[in-house]
């Protein structure tokens, strides 16, 4: 039986691309790549995601973590960034190149993706689609079932593995054809198309860009641990140079617990419910001779901010004890909340 490997985003277009090829009696293995900027939460329970996609769409999917190569690429994407810090063309080249290397692992003959010609200004123009095929090494092994009839026949079409006449000629931003096709496949509960990953979000992109700029000063790229932390909650940069990340709700509080490194301080109110916070000194500051003094300064500021973002009743008392722990040490800091104007510039 012929097998195709699909680049799967979880959105409607890649779902439809899989189903169109499956409809031709071809086995499709879908791979969803994960980085700190997209899909990362799914790694908490990959089996639940597999079960969900199978139940909703009848598609066999797997997750692959591409964090490390992605972080290297993001430092200097050959085709540049989009409006924010999104390297869409290089992102696709990286993902498709990786999928190409996976063909042998799954005994697959070709790749498919849900791209639609002209749907996105930067990455889905005809010339860009060609650049992605070329630079990823996929060339004519990459079939885009939704727009195939606007594009030259690929190798699986020429070799008769796929019937080109049953492929489609979608083009542009109009979503009606996709919605009609979804109805034909009996697919009802699909996600509306998102605007992209967190690298397209102006605020988060600025935060990540800043992290890259700072790391480049010492000839490095940011670590995955730092990026995950800085995307995990409310972020402030304290006067001593440390990051303070505060949970805004229970899921964020739980996640921060899991993201804290042994060298971080983990803070909570001792006697009241409130945010969990992680205080981390960036590696770029570790060698400073006044590191200890700055840590004390930031710990005191962090404690007041934990109280500032606690519930109203706790804040109203104007005093609380914050417990701070790091490997081998624990402290209790009696604190009062900071006035908002004091830390207005600390938001990151
Ligand atoms: S929006 Fe994000 S995930 Fe999508 S192509 Fe661009 S960089 Fe990649």
C-alpha cells in the first residue's frame, strides 16, 4: 500500500489535504511538528492528541519535537522575518526538510501539505512555494492536494500513485471551498484558521526577539528553557536584571512549577492563594561581580510583585509573607505590595 507523510498543523487545510489523499486509498501518516512557538502544550499528553485527531478526523497523527533546530534557524532565517519575528518561509523549509528525512522511517513515497496557493501573502505565493520545495530538498516529492491543479504535476502524480484528476484547484483567501469540502467529509468541529504561531503576536514576538538580541551579545542563542519560561505567564524584567514570570491562572501556575530550573527561585504566598512565580537570572548576567547583591534586590522586588498580583482580599491587608525556594535554600520574605507606577516600565 502506498504511504504518504503529511505535514499536519491541526487546521482545516492540512486535515482536508490528508482526507483527500486517504480518499484515494493511500495510507497517510500525519506529523505535527512542535516547538515552543506552536503545539508545545500537546507534548504534555501526546496520546490524548493522537486519540483526539483520530476520533475527530480519522487521521493517524504523531508529534515530533523540533525545538533545537528551530531555535537555531530563528537566529538567522535565510529568507528573513515577516511582520513580527515569524520566519515563515524558513519555518516551512525546516519542517518540510525534516519531513523529507522521515519518509524512509515510515516507508512513505511522498509528502503532502495543506498549503493553498495565494492564501497567505508571504509564504504561499507561487514563487515562494517553489523556493520552499527547492530549499527543503523536497522538490517534486511534495504534493499540495488542495491547489495541485494550479501547480506542475509532482512525481507521485506522474508515477500514477495519485490521481491528479481527483485533486483540487483551490486558490486565494476565500474559505468557502474548504468549508464545503469539510461538509462533504462530514467534518464539523474544526478550528477556525489562526493568524499564525506566537511569533506572529506583536508582544510575544518582541519578547522573543529581545531574548535573541541579548543572547547574541555573548555569541549564543536563547535556550529552550528560557523561551518556554518567557512564554508561560506575565513577564517582568526586574531592576537587577532577572526575569520574573507570574502565573495569571491555575494552569499557568502549574506550568511554572514544571518549568522552574534548580537554579531558579520559585515564589508563592505562604498563607494565601496567589500567583506562582519564577525568578530567573539570565545566563548573560551570571558572571557579574555584583550578582549576589542584584539577586537580593530582585528577590525583594519579586516578593512584592507576588503580593501585588494576589487576590483582592490578600492585597487589601497590605502585608503578606512570600515563600521563596531554590535548590538547597528557602526564604520567607515579609512584604507589602508595590505601587503600580513603580513597576510600570518593568513589563516585558
Ligand atoms: S506563522 Fe509560525 S508556524 Fe506558521 S509558518 Fe509562520 S513561523 Fe511557521
